[in-house]
C-alpha cells in the first residue's frame, strides 16, 4: 500500500513535466550570402585600394566606363569627396558600407572568379566592392525601429515575438536571408542572418509562456577583401514568448544577456533602387548597368528585358500558370 | 406643492432642451445614418499607383526613387465559391520584380486569395498569404513592397458629419466620432500562431492634406464623386499605422501613407464622367 502511495506521489510530481514539451524550428538559406569587406568610411579601400591591390576598385571602374562610354563617370572622385561622407578619415570606426554589402550578399550571386572586361581585371574583391556600393540604396521590408540613442527609444525593440516570427517566415520558409542590426545601441552593425536553430518549452507550471533559445548564424564581414565564401559567427538569444488562452503568441520579452544584446532592427532587401536626386546614400556616378556588365556579363540583361516586356514571364518563372490564374 | 410642480416643470424644460436637437435633427433628416462605399471594377480596367519609400535605416531622412505599380483587373473568376476580381499587380520598372495577384470578392472586396511573387537568387518564387474570406480583415501589404493595403469595405462615414446644422455651428461643434472596427489578426507561421489586434477607423477626411495629396481632390468631378473616406488602419505594437483616403469614382485609394511609404494614385480611367458605366463606386 505504501509502495502504491509512493508511486502515485512520484507520478503526480512528474505530471508538470508533461507540459514541458520541447519544440523546435530551424531554417537555412542556400546558397548562403557571401562574406566580404564592409568598406569602412575611415579606411577608404574602395578608392585607395590595399596592399598588393592597385589600382583600387573604383579606379578600375572609371577606366572601364571610359573605355565603354568614352567618358570618365567620376565614381572615384565622388567617393573621395569627404563632403559625400562615403570616405571620411574622421568617421567613427563603425561607419561604412555594411548595409550595401549585406544587401548585395543576399541579392546577388557571389563573384568568385576574376572577370576581364575591356582588358581590365576585376577580381572578386573589386566586384564585391562595386556591388556593395550599388546596393547602398535598395528597397526593403523594414521591421522594428532604429535606436538613435535618444530618450524615448525603446530598448526592447525589435520585440522577440516579432523577431521569432520573421526568422520562421523568411528563413524557415526558405524565402530569404534577412539583415539585422546586431547592436541594440545607436551604432549600426548590419549582418545577414542565413540560418537559425530555435528550441522552446513551456515553463514549469506556466503553460502560457514559451522559454526560447535561438541560435542565429550571421555572415561575417570581418574578412580580407579577397575572401571567397561564407564565414559565419553564431549568436545565442534567449527570450520568452507569451500566449493567450488559445495558444496564440501575443507578446514577448528578451531574457538573460539578450536583454542588452539583441537585434535592434531587421530588414529584408528586395531589390536595387536607383539613386534619387541629391542623395548621398549611394554613389550616383556608379552605373548599375555597367556593374552588371562587369559582374555578370550580358546574359542577365537579356533576361531583364524579357521580363519587362511581359510580367507574366516572371509568374511562369515562379512556377505558376498565368492562364490558370487569369 | 408649488415647489414640486416647479421642480417637475424645470426637469421637463431641461429634458426638452436636451432631447430637442435630436428630434429636430431627425425631422430634418440629419440623424446619423450610415452610408457605405465599395469600389467596383471591370475586366481590363487598370490604374497606376506610385509608391515612395523611406529608408528607415539611413542616418539621414531619405526617400528612395518612387516605383510605379500597375494594377490590372485581369479576370472575374470564382474562387472557393466566391465570385472574385483577379487583380494582377506589377511594377513598371523591370528591375523591381516583386508582384502580387489578389482575388478580391466582387461583393465587398474581401481577400479570398493573395499571392506574393518575389525574386531570389534561385529565380522567382511565390508565397500565399493567409486570408480567411469568412472573417474579413484589412489586407496589409506586410512582408512585401507591393502597396496593396486594403481596408474592409464598405467604407462608412456618418451622414450627419457632412450636414450643416440649421444653427450654422454644427460644422464646428460636432465631434466627429470615428467608426471603428477591431480584428484579431492571426498569422500562422511554422506551426506557431502570432496574434495582434488590427483596428480600422473611418474618420472624417481633412479638406486638404498637408503632404500634397490634397491635389487629388477630383477636379471637375461631381460633388458626389468627391465624397471622401479617410481610413486609419493600425496594428498593436507595430508602429506602422496606415492612413488612406478613398474617393468615390476612383478605383483605389487616392493617397495612402505609413511610416516608410507614401502611395498615391497617379493614373486611372475616370469612369464617373461616363454615366453609362458602373465603375463609379456604389452607394449602399
């Protein structure tokens, strides 16, 4: 009798564990975005080149454009003008082209081989430099709010429930890598996330809370300009997600070290954008058509013209049948 | 006794003063009666929206080059037992490859099926947005740059808000209450459901928008055709409120703004000048 009582007590004690169900989600974008230099404003490698790499990427571009069009577009001169704040020896150490690199690494194939155009050799690093500049200004879907270090900025933003949704929505579904500013303070450090692994469980005696641990794999830009491939680093985030009576996630909170170390904002680049008048976001002298010519050759141009003639081609390319849709 | 009579008389007077305006308004036909507006379209009809996008990650306030989006009614087809307009949306700029296809119920434009198309390194792909035709909600163009934000129709405003009271002060003194609706927006993603409350408020439009959208005040159109509906759609904890202005006689919102996007109708076929067409929108 006593044994039965003990057994019952043991089973009752274990009962809450049944609520401690483990769940998980993961995803990975293939091919992964490529690593590349983030082209610091302070160092100015795009205009100065680096040891063993002369002329610089932008000098090569100007030379190529002059051969192709008969005129020097002045990409190097514009970039070197400190008033445009793309090169500035007095810039803060974190300022640079990380957003351009991050977008280009997601939206364009990695230039892995040297291209010789009009007798000029464009190495992988040259091409990555041109692409990083071209994508400084791009269309994107933006989530959260940038922390400017001002009173009223919400230190918990981006909220973990939104972050978790985006991870599953974009990376879990294979839709796209996404870019995070990993610095929760006023500095901006943009890195693409291309992979995540997330596990969660309900809390002891609290089935309205999911305790989540997520590992995010970021593509690293702390590489030599000539680096080819994807070098990554991993960051662990912890957070709680809160459920309503129907099991819907309605809010969340960062926990542990993630309270002060979580993404500030998230954005997903969707395409290149022409430079608006008087904007210094991107070097306006850099012709994207010539960059494409250098990095991809004329084949892609043909595809673009085809799509512009009839947008139904893009629908077909996605695997849908316009005749059935319409 | 006299005091009682006086008190009753006083109360009667007060009650009369309080109730009279309501009675008078009713007699004058000025009671707040609901009206509604739902655009109607025809196969082949098309219009163009221009969207400008703000770069929220930039150090300085910066608006990017606008994109023109062609909206075309490609078909009217049945989907899940509902007769729908099939709207195809694509950019005029071939470099912008995002597209969308919307199935909107012909009766009230509630979303029945929504497809987002987007470019990837492996070519174009598509995803279907989760919509529940039996539980209509504002359609938000989240996770895409295609600006197809759509409120729940019919759009409503209070008849009384348009009426000038006999005393001439109504236009100044009436508090124009918004007509609000709330929706539980559930996003099912990877086996999890994320819930937020989305609200839609129909407000009295301003006479002139400060951002220049007031230019879309339908020059040369009839007074009825200029009836405007100002809509605000907001989602809790999202800080991404949408303000839209719809006008009878126009196929889509003439202006729409949110924190990182301004959209305006730039080309359309003005159907209201042609009394033989049914495209001017329907009063309900």
